[in-house]
């Protein structure tokens, strides 16, 4: 497959990736782990859950959905389980009584074959939309959230992972995906490493001919700012609702498309469409509307499903308010772009 | 003649069982008393494990603690507990104290009682004369820096935390047979404030004895600060983050804990390497040397932490054999 022309309404609405697993799916997974269901049945349950998620996204009016990452327990773990060379010793605590199965790199990492291509193909098959977005955890975050027992440095580890992620993105491209988002929540956490971390991301997207977004959240974006030009991605999807739409000054000098976070995924209060519209108006002082996508701050998976859906609805309705205003200026549709700069 | 030892600083990770006790308590499925009984029993098992492995100085594993600040700050008047804040450059988060008025330790705060329970376990094992039990506390510099306070300087906060909370607590701990272990990662994290940190170290030195633990960055840029602590203190430095022992010893620190077992990596260290590090420190002028984990073991999966504790035990035995102590 090659790049194709896709038209979208101006200010396309999308999600960052994850969505709450339906209660019945969580129960089914628990049953599967206890050995009560066969793998085949588990797969069917995941498929059904993806259909349910897409239905929520459709009802909310989201232009570019994902599969809600229904099949993924955790964003690093999922990939570490599918790359040769990782080992799991057990969970580590992240805060309070909350844990994460942090993987350890114990031998040379090798790409064992597609990790999320089947996810993409199923989503594509059942979606209501023209295009879908596929998320993939970035090399720096996987390296940073793993124990490194094998590589001489974290940098070498990150670049090895980058080459593996690159193969996966190319496999997605081959399968027909045209929009991939690399998730790098850890990207700015060690400011002294950002210089090579950015190059690891570039390594992961090298030679890719589809649209690539980069999601970075709960970070000091001033650390990212000097690297806007260096990053070979077409969009930054950033979180702004959580910070009350302050710090928009970091967008000065941004020459890429922005995925603008308009709803807070860590608060159960559902934003109003007017609040969303006001935020979009504010960001348009920094980024022209033809270079703007509208999305939540981050993955929605920690919210109750009902609230997640209401937040998506508010996001879409708020976006529609601004679209009305833009229509008067003759701006109604844009083309999906993979260019590294915008406008 | 030099004295060698192997020690555990800070926390030990929650096993699946300990995690499930916390989960039940958080869900309200068990009462506070039952929680304390179960955690107490797990702590006892852990202390017995430490004794068996041959560690001669350790904590109780902090199974009741979420991080180095909590639940201590819940037992302090004048403080509210904030949302989550990243703990330095780790994918680990703690709840920070918000200062509403001068912090003062509450009457009946259970920290000392917890440590006393650990001492009782040691007495039951007839191990009290052989081993030292430490109680980790956030150091004044680290606690002041983590505090959210409007219009109060870090300098003032250091004094307030010290006089209202840490000093009375540390004195009480010593009375009960526990040694206070002050965690001061902030001091090495931001050496530019070393004048302030020196003042905080002087306050700590006034207690007369204890451990002073630094981690996440090398300690040699703040050697002068460490030199303020005096002979009553063992100073722990993070050798995984960097070396520079000469400067630390040169500043007058003669009792050293070498944080050479990496609490942030599952890779196992070699016993031989750790033993030579300890001997090397003595050659450089240290008179008492412990080999320890460099930081909280909470960053490791529990089975790996268990292996690393056993390794520390082997290190001590080997050092004892080879040095004739
Ligand atoms: Zn995110």
C-alpha cells in the first residue's frame, strides 16, 4: 500500500489511544487467566470489545478512532512481551499500591515479527471511519521503563529498540496503515538524554512514508522545544487540559501539526463543549486551524467508560462550535498530511 | 583495624502477599488493626530473612510505607497531603506534603512503635547485640525540598521540619533502640544549594548518631556537607551513580556505606567486585565500611531484591573471612 489522499473536516477529532476496557472484558480476562476460557475465546472477546469501543467513538463523533488498545494491558509490557530478549521478573511499584510489570533486557533484542499489525487489520475491517490511528510505544520510553542488563548503555538499548519499532511501523505501512502515533511519555524525563532520545525516535521512523504523530504527556515541553525541527514526525500530540491551557507559549515556533489535548484524563469532571471551544480559540492564536487536530490529553483508559465517552462527546461538540466559525472563513475541509512541517 | 559490614538501606519491595494486604486494607475489606497485625507478621518474616542472610545493619523493609514521606507526613499537624509527584528521575511517584502551618509531629504517631516491634523481633532471635535496626526518615533537606509551601523558603522549612518533626522523632527512635537513617537524595541531586544542605547536616549531626543516605547522583560535589556529620554517622554514597570516594573520605567521612548494589537494575553484581570495593575504601582511609544497596529496593521486582539481599549477605561473610573480623 502507498500513501493515499484522505479528506477530513477541519480540526479532525481523534483519541490518543487507550480507552476503558468494558467491565465484562475485564472479568473475561480474569477468567481467562484462571484458565476458564480458551485462547480462541479470549481473542473473540477482544474483537467484540474493539467493536464496542469503535461504537463509542462513532457515537461520540470522533473522526479518527483507535481500537482503544483493548488487547494491551500496559504500553511497555505489551511490546516487551513480543520482542525477543525481554524477561519479566515480577511487578514493581509505581506509587501507592500500584504496580507495573517492568521488563528486563537480558539478551540481544530481536524483532520476532509483527506486534500490532493484526490489531490494525481488525480495526480497519470493523471501523466506521475512513482511517484509523495505530499507536506504538516509542523506543526511548521502552528503554527508560525497562531494566537494562545487556546493553552497554541505555542509549544503545534505545537505538536497538528503535530499529525494531521501525520494522513494525514499516510492517504497518505494508499492511495499509497510513497513520501511526509513536507514544513517548518518558521523552523529557531525563533532560540530559533528550539529545539522543530524539534521534532514537527519528531512527524509529526512518524511511517511513505514512503519517507519524508523536505523543508526549505530563512533561516539561520546554525541554522538547529546542528539538521541534529535529524530530522527523508530522504531528506532536500534547496534553494541555491538565495544565489548564497554560504554557501555550511553548508552541511559539512550532512548525508542525499539533494534536491539541482538550480534555483532562485524570479528572472525572466532564468538560463542557464551550470550555473545549474556548481552549481551541486560544490555541489558534499559536497554531493555524489547518495544522490542528483535537484530542484528549492522553489515553482514556483510567476513566470510567461512561465518563470517557462523555468527554469525547464534549470534545467533538466543542470542536463543532469552532468549525461553524471557520466555515464562515471558508475553511471546511483539510487533507490528511504526512509532511514534517505545517503549514 | 577496619570494620566491614553489609547493610540494607531504605525499603524492600512489597511481595505479592504484602501487596494483597495493602489492597484489602485500601478497599476497606480489613480494619486498621488487622492490617497492622498482618503487616507486622510480614515484617517479622522479613527481619528474620535479613538476619539469616547475614546482614548486620538493616531496616524493617518499610512495608508500611508508600514512599520515604508517607505515611510519616500523615502523622504531622500543619500538613496536608498532595497529589502525586515524580520521585526524582524515576518512574515512581510520591504524595508531597503541603505546608499549612508549622509542621509538628502528632502525639501517638506510630513510627517509633513500628521500629520497637522490629527491635522486639531481634530480641526474640537473640540477635540484638549482633545487628542494628535502622528506621528510615526523609532528611530535612529532602523533606523541605519536596514540600509545597507558599511564601516559606527551603531554609525555613529545613528548620521547621527538623525542630517540629524529625528531631523529636529521631531522639525517640534512639531511645527505643533504633538508629535513624536520614534519606537525603536532594543533597546530591542539587549540589548548588550546598550551603543550605550543610546547615541541614549540622542539625542532623546534633543527634549524635545515625545513617545519612544519599543516592541518584555522586556525592563528591557535596563532600564538605558530608564532613559536617561527624563520627557518629555512617554516610551512604551511591557508587552506581559515580565515584569520587577520595573526596568524601578526604572531607573527614570515615564511616562509609558503599551503595554498590544497584536498586534500579535487575542485573546482579559480583560478590568479588563488591568485596574489592570495600577493601579499596579502607585503603583510601575509611575505618568502617558497609556494602549496601545504593537506593530503595522498591524499584526492583521482589524476587530480584531477595537475590540482591542474599548477595549482600555473601559479601559480608566473605569480607569477614578475608579480613579476619
Ligand atoms: Zn499520554
